[in-house]
């Protein structure tokens, strides 16, 4: 009734070819506790290889909203005037 909010309490970002130079806030937000999806991770070093598309280019990371600077907390906004649905 009060508006739109972030239901997950976090962020979900595509991370194929992710680098600190391209997306510093997202890169730095992916830390202990983040969930990686379809991302190749070196089994010895435990370092993610964001350039590896062996599994798929549809790689994602879920991380806490608080891992990003300048968030609005609580993440609540007014009602939207327009909603756009992307479909295939």
C-alpha cells in the first residue's frame, strides 16, 4: 500500500566479463556470503573467473544490498507510473 520495495533485500547482477575496472561497486560487493550462479571458480585458489563462459554467458551473483555504497535504506519508493515487462 505504501509503494515499491526491494523484496529480496539484496542485489542480483550479471557478472560475465565482470572486472573491478568496469563495475567497481559490483565487483567489490561480491564477497563472503554472496551466491554465484554459473560462474567458474578455481578449485584451488577459490577465485572466480568472470571471463570464463564455458558453462554459459548467463552468469549471476546475488549479494547483500548493504554491500553497495549509497543505497537507500529502507529500499522503498512510491508507486510507479509505468511498468515494463521484457519477454522473449
